[in-house]
């Protein structure tokens, strides 16, 4: 068994609104909002790192759970924007938490890495006990704020999220997950030479085709349908994409938690930041299934199903 225990998040203080960004990329604030659903995003300070953002989210998550770092059996850290290729931020975060022998592994998959981390944690929790999944990104250092980089500059921001998966207790039981990879189209979304490249139209098309199918297949094999789901938590890539996924599933739009307007696309961190905010809104014990889903570089995508404990 594996349970979702709680979440945590961290957002840098600096807010970058469309009014500030639009002149740099030769656009209008209204156009940015219309194509992305984003009003502002957060940028990390010069002294902040991917590891420091992840550490802050981890500490909040552990505090929310009333758990200390020494009780963790495993750390999984997702980031596609780490300052150093190898070793990644996992070992840095583990050391900062005072852990010197606990395994800490990196998942270098932008956008979908946190979903992969959750799925792996669910499988590994029976062996390791408590698994902390962290996703931290500073994508503002991987974009070009010029007209040539408009397609990515308007989308990406910085932040970190964390989730504690417990083999013994939690508010929701992780029932099943579905992960998939198709490398034949990997060139449409990649980070090379410290810059994000994204063929926006192709990414939207691929994600729109793959996410509803993955979610639908996962639900079907658990004898559920979209109407049975109480909340859908998706990678906050683009508001238009989230609405397309809702339409593709024929699911009520209001069941899709959305916070992209305030934070932009924080890559793999976005799913856990959204989950942390959603979890804080729960006024009563979970009463209906929850679906987590993401699509990202690789191409990697999938979905995870959690049921009331």
C-alpha cells in the first residue's frame, strides 16, 4: 500500500506580470493572457538555486506531515533546470536535510518528472516506508526574453513542490498509475545548450491526444469514468490545453484545479504546487477519486489515480 500523506510548495518572491514581460517579447499583455491563461509568474532571486527551492518545499511538506527528515527512507527529486548536470539537486537537498546515507535520486524529466516521481514512490513506499517526492525548477534561466523566444518566455516561471508518500497512512490511497514514453517526437520539446526549445503547436497537439487517452484508460481499468472523479490535478502547462483535456474527457471544467494564472508554467514543479494548493482547500476528508496527470519532455506522459483512504 502507498498513501498520499501531504504536500508542500515554495514560490520565489519576485512576481513578473504580463505588463513587464510583454514589451521584451514584442507582445501585448492581453495576447499573452489569451494564448496561455497566465497573468504573472515567479522568478527566482540570483542567490536561489534549484536545490534551495526544492529544500524549502521539502521542509514545508515535512512540517505539514509532522515528520522529520530522519524518518524518510528515500528522496526522489525531479528537475529539468538544475544548474549542474550531475550530480543533480537530489544529493544537495538530502545533505541540507541532514541525511548522509538515505538514497536520493534525480529524475531529469521536465514537466512530467513529478508525476513519474509519484508513480515510482507509490511502488517503492512498501520497501522504503516514507518517500519524499520533490520537484524544483528555475526555468526563467532557460528562456530568452526576446521576440525570438516569445513562445517560451511568456510561459515559464520558477517554483518547487513536494509530496510525502507513506506506506502506512495518508488522506488518499494511490490505487494505480500509467506511464508512457515516445521518443520519436522528443525534438518538439527539449532543453539544449541551457535553452528551452518548444514547438508549441506540436506539443499541444501531442498532449491533447495523449492525456485524455491515458486518463481514460487508467480510469477504465479501475472501473471508473471521468464523472466519478472529484478533482483533476494536471501539470499547469497552458490553460487552453487544460480546457482541451477537460473537453476531450467530457468532464466538468470546474473539476480541474487551475492556478496557472498566478504562477505560469513551472515545469515539473507545477503538478505538486497545484496539489499543495488544492489540498489546502479541502474542508473535509477526501470523498471522491483524484487524478494526477502530466505531459512533458521525452516525450513522457501519464496519469495516477488516488482514492479516498
